[in-house]
C-alpha cells in the first residue's frame, strides 16, 4: 500500500483515524489543511473570508495536487472533492478511503462550521452541503466505511484490516 487518503465531511475522523492508522502502519501523517495554512500563513476561515470560495478552492486544489509523499496517510479537507486535479492526483498515488457519516452525526459533532473552515456558498445550508458532497465522496472513493456506529480506535482497526491486502 503506497498511501491512504481519507476523505469525508468535517468531524468524520479523517485526522483522528488517520493519525492512528499512520502510527500502526509506520507511515507519516499529512493534514493538508495544515499545509494550506502553512503555505498561506493564515487560518482556513481567514482565507475563505479574504479570497472567497473560488479563491480558497484554487489554493486547496494546488496544495493537494502537489502533495508528493509515499507511505503516508493523507487527510485533506472535506472540500477537496471539489478539486478535480487534486482528487485525480490522490487516486493515482494511493487508496482513497471515504469515512461516511450520517447527517445527524455530523450535526451532533460540528460546532461552528465557519470556524472549522467549512466552505458554504451564499444561501447554502449544511444539509445542502452534505447532500452535495456525499455524491462526490462516493464518486472518488475506492473504499467506503460507515463510521457512525464505531469509536475511533475500532474504526481504525476496521479500516486497516480491510485494506491490509491492497
């Protein structure tokens, strides 16, 4: 297995499960939201406010498209599925794992979507965003795991067990 790329909604466990998986595999862990903040010198919410959604997505596409690692677990932001070049790159360099969660679980976990850097268009609700992204996550995923019923450690175990032969 070259790389694992975890995609999903905010709070789906991309980073939490990703770190556990990276430790167990002896891989490095890459959080691309942190790479964006490092490159730009600003928080995600500041970038979205300054550059608008299209400007932010252009940066997100560039940073994710340029990730050049092997033996890594990569956790991009949830809006990466709007970035065609980035997603095509990820499919070439690893296995894309969709951590699926219900809308109800998302709403239980998320506090302030804007503080988390969630990209919402004018007039768009979280429900609309969820429905739109689920279709894209399913389109790009090589493997899907429904994580609503499991704790983080158990989910990491399930993911690694299922992927060990890839």
